[in-house]
C-alpha cells in the first residue's frame, strides 16, 4: 500500500486533534510534521511491529569524520533480543547504527563493523545516551546520563558515506525498507540531536539540563527537526502525565 504524506495545518480542539492523529497513525500512513520540529515532544513506539518508525531528515549530508549522537530513551524490553536505537543506511551498507545487543551490551556499527560496550541497562525511566566517535584516532565512547564509558578504538581513518536514510524505531534489512519486528524499538525516544564533531564533556553533561550553552545539533536538532512517521507511532508531549 502506498504511504500517504499528510500535513496538518488546521486548528482543532485538543481532544479532536488527538483522535484525528491517533486515527491517522493507527491506519499505517505517514504523518508529515516537517515544519514543526519536536520541541518538548517524544515519539512513543507502543508495539513491536515491522512497520513503525520515524524518518529523520538531516540538515547536511552524513559524510562524517566525527560525530556526537545523543538521545533520551526509555524501554521495558528485556530478554535476549536485539533492539535498534538508531539506524543510518546507504544503498551499500549500514553506515551508522546503534544497538542494544541480545547479550545486553551496546554497539556502534560503522559500515557494518561493530565496537561493543558494557553499559548499565536501559529501563522504564528516561536515560540520556550519547555516542561519540572521531576518525583521526578512531576513539569512540558511550555516555550514559553524562558519564563516559571507557574509550575504544574503532575504524580509524574511516569516513561514513552520505546519501543514506536515517530512521529510529526500526533497522533496515535492505535499502528498500524491509524490517523485522523482533529488532524494533518499543518505548519512548526524544531529544535526538547530532553534531558532525565530538562535543566536549562539559557540553554533553550540560545537555541533561537543556543548557543554552550547548550549540544546537548541526545535523539533527530535535527542536526544529524535519521528520515523517510511519505506522503506529505516537507524537506525545514529553512533559505530559498521560
């Protein structure tokens, strides 16, 4: 079935708008919100599916020699199950993927090759996670709630290839979009921000308090991000109680 892209520019009472958005999302079509950004909002992935994800439009091509990728995550997924946290793929390969592996470790894949880290598990409470890497030395690290893991060397001299597609919620099995439900993310994701350089420790720590001293992501800025959602994904206030 062809996916329709809808743009909502009408003013509805709050309850009527929620019913309309929920109806659109549960019908499996795409809802475009490219001009609104996601300031103060989270994406909720309530079900294990093979068709629910969000496509993110970068502000510049992802031909990267360094990066910082940050996001807030909450999930109750347990057991020996792969969980995709971020996926960027070109026609040739999975260029930049972040996973929670089936054995509980976390991984950064660059052009199909992983480096693995032992971290505290994700849980039902929101966790801030960042990943950093730079090509000159290959040094990479995970950051959890402002605390850095041990640094590891991964693919020194590498550059990621541009002209791919970045998504959250699913992992591409091929560039044309085949997915597997048992690898999908279930939970909440918010504040996905990305820079084409490694942020200093002070700024990664400051992100937890939304400090104005941290520069906006120059690849992804959650506040103004252009995105499309597909399948059963809910856009919700990140401060709401329901």
